C-alpha cells in the first residue's frame, strides 16, 4: 500500500499492485486496473517512487525474471 494525499489535504492508501497508470494533467491522476481514478496532490515522481519502494518492500522486484535480468546458462 502507498499513502497519497487528496486535493482536500486528507491522506489515504492505495494498493500499488492495482495501479495501472500515473499521469500529470497538471494534477496527478492515478488510474487503477479497476477503472477507478484518483486525483492527488503528490507529484507523479513521488507516487512512482512510493510504488517502487512498495514493490521492493514486498520483494516483487527481487525476482530476476520480473526485473528483466537474463541469467546466463552455461
């Protein structure tokens, strides 16, 4: 889960696994795979950084196949 801030200054959490897209219009809009959209005060860079931190915390990026690393087989 990542914490983000609504335009009215209240915070809430989103499950980062369901985030499909993060865009700036100039407000940051987060679109989930369910189609729900959230407009937040946090910059797109901050949201992306929190997503990466979440993935690292749950070790989603620890799998070399997901990261795109190729293992040499000899």
